[in-house]
C-alpha cells in the first residue's frame, strides 16, 4: 500500500535553493533567481536562469496547513519528478543562512 510519509534527509542547502520550484496558488517561482509566474505543471527548468528543478515546496503549507497533503497529492500527480521540501524548514534554514551572511559581512 502506497502512503505519504514525511522523511528527513541530509541535503546541501545551496543545492536545494538552486533547484527549488516554489508553488503558489496558481503559478510557481524559481528559488534561485526569483523568476515568477512559472507554470509549475509543465516547467522543467527556469526560463530566466536555466536552473533545472529537482525540488518543490508550497507557500500554502503555512497559511493552509490543513490542505498540506491535498496539495502534495494534487501536484505530485502532475510532477512526479520533483522531491517535496517542507516550506517552513526551507524558510527557517535560508533565513538563518542570510543572517549568518549579513553578520559575517558587517565591519567591526
């Protein structure tokens, strides 16, 4: 019996960030170059920066947590080639990375 399980895996954050397609209500965005308005149902790579998409996440996970698994099931029926990333994990980790970079680049 096939079931949906959330799994943890070690990944290089920069690799996920470079190859991530962020799904919205209707369209998607490239996490690498911030290109917006991508048709997540068909786009295999970003038309702006050429990045191939390997991962997917959805902003609605945070605002509509009760729809999380319906969103995953619906998009996965169309895009079986993408690996799902938890949006809140992604936001926390990239925010932490930006803060580290900001404070390491400040003059003392």
